């Protein structure tokens, strides 16, 4: 669909050269669109000087900063492939990814210098963003010749790779293309009414699709202003919300939880933000209601790294009436709900979500086996999520197929149970996993985290509460108190890392 795509920063530099593209809230540095394109062209010259050519990989290990996007667009200009690395991983976990991608260069921030030193001992030359000398990024960039690169990008080229978070096993490199980026832009722009006058915030990790695409890249394509923080700083975020500095805000449920726990939350005028989006994990119903009380219509969304990611986003006009829904498929996203045989289910019935459209990845880098396993024979991406569609066309996610367990012959989806537990006044969050049971085959074990200022109720109280809202076979048979959960960058609980005591 998107066969030939004009260079993004070059086009914006022509349209609005003096408009602010980025503003770093820590350093105070800002870049206009003309300056962003100039720096990206110089960065492309740096890459070319170091032997990077079309199809070569370039790795990057850093917190959120403007230079990340200079390198991202520089790779686009040359047709090189950017590989963002997860700074939460130790060097030992990143080395296999380096071996897999075989990057020519590794850019890094000062916070990750020690890990970069280990990774740089491979074939990748390490270049520091915070090295002020001639061999540092700025020194080499500014000494390079301008490299405008390709005027047109092919929509099917590999632009960057996102390694999946590995909630169940070894990470896979999901291919991201310019065509996927534009499809995501179309989907999220019309869903959240993003305009060139909007100011948004970049703080979600850049090694995850949300950090790049929700909503920074769409905002830049549209010509908006992006504020940058190195990561989540609740005080700064609350301050921005208090000052009415943001028009669009996207977060994962864990971030919304933290903001709602801030002492100033009940004093905020959240109605100043025009668009609130949520993804990465299911947002509990009670949390949506908490924000509605403060004038914020947080719209649940759903997608995957493999889908660019935007597939669903709830519309604000119905988020209160359809609490729990992720909305309808967006304009460039085709969706099916199928049974175990790949046949469409009747409306209202549950089945697996399958996706198609220009926002879908062509597959996994160097992994034909995983690519083949993830798609149907006729090209639909299998999401691994169980969903249903109501009579009004709104979709609801029941949970992951891999999380479902069978208790006494009945299917149990942990997401439903977790949502009920999270509505308890003393419970902040819960995660339910299956555990073997001689009588029922499998039963639920709930890990429960208390709300600030509360204690987790005992098992009898939680069981009684669940029985008021759930069928008996869905009620967990065991409860374990926890202070926190192991999480992916998207805020998803890594259930395979939860240990059930003997």
C-alpha cells in the first residue's frame, strides 16, 4: 500500500522548518524540524563514513533522548537497520542479540557505558552520545559531510528491529518497515485526533514499540512537538499535566496506576489533555473509572509489536459505556475472531484474534520458522489473544491463549479474575497463574499487591469477595502477597517468572 514514502524529516523540514520537533526537558535542548533533518543527514554521513550501507545493522543502547531519533532517521536515509537494545538487560543477555543482528556500530548513552564496553568488544564499534571529544557522537556527526540519502524509501524495506520482550522464551526480532510506520500513523492519528498543533511526551522505553510509535513517530509525521524525558518521572509528568502542557498522552496501566497514586492526583484538571491512550496490558476497569472521575477518558487500545502496533483504540465517546473494551479495529487494520480450526466464530463468541493489513510485520529477522508459525496459510497474523465482539462491534480481550487454564473442564481466563481482584479497595494489582490440582486438574493461584496504605486481605476475605463476582471455578484457590511484579518494558507482568512456593 505504501510503496514509495518520501523522507520524513526532509519533508517536514520543507513544510515547517522553524517548528519545534523535539524539546528535551532535562537538558533544555530543542530541535526544529530543519535542525532535526540536518542532524539526521549528518548522522547518515557518520554512518556512511563508518562503512554502514543499505541493509547493515546499527545498534543503539540508551535512555530516551533526541539523538536516538537522529540515528533512526539516519538509518532510514541510508536504508540501514536500527536495532534498539533493552538497557534493562545485562550484557550477558544482550550479547546473543548482538550476535543475531551483527551491527556495524553501537551507539550508547553514559548510563549504559559499562554494558556498551562489553558489547563493543564484538565486531561493533562503540560510539558514546555523551563523549564530548572528537570521537564521540556529536564530534563525529558534526565533522561528517551531509548525506541526504534516498529521497524515497520503499515501504517494504527493513527500517528497524524490535526484539520482543520474551515473556515466554528467547526474544525474536520483529521487523518494522516504513510502510508499517505510516499505517500506524494513519490508524492512531484518526483514532486519537492527533494534529500538528499537539504536544506529546516521549518517555516510554525506546527499545519497545510504544516508545517509538505511541505516539512519537506519528506526532513527528504530523508535525507536532515532542517533549522528551529519559524515562518515567512521575513528578515531572504530574507537573506537565498540572500545567496543561500536553495535548496527547499515552501510557501503560502501570504508569496510570503511579500517576493516580500521586498526592496531587485529586487536584489535577485532567480535562486539559484532549487524548488519553492506554496499551501494553489490560487497564483495570476501576482505574478507568478513577480517571473518568477526574475528567479523563482513558481509551484502552490493543495491538502487538508485530502489528505496528495500533489495531484497536477505544473511542472517547463510548469509553464510559463500554468499559473494558479496546474499541473497534482502526481504518487500516483487518480483524477476524476464529476458532481452533481457523473458522470465523459467531458474533459474541470467543476465539483467537487474527490481524491483517499494511501495519503487519512481514516476519521475524532471520527466523523463518517463527514467521511461518505466526501466520495462517492465507497470511493472517495470529495474535495469541482470545477476544469477543459485542453486538455494537466493540471488541473485548479475554486474555492470552497461553495463560488460559482448564479447571474442572471449564476454561478460565486469568485477565477476568485479575480485573475483579484489582477492583477490591485494598488491592492495587493481581496476577493469576495456573497450578496443578488433583481434583480439578488446574486451579488459579493469585499473586496480589496491596494499594498504598492498605494491607492485602487474607485468603478467606479475598475468596469471599471473588465469589460475589465470579463463578466458583474461576475463584483462585490460593493467594500470595507480593510487593511488586517482574515486568516487561510494556508493563506486562512476566508470569513465567512468578514462583509459587511449595
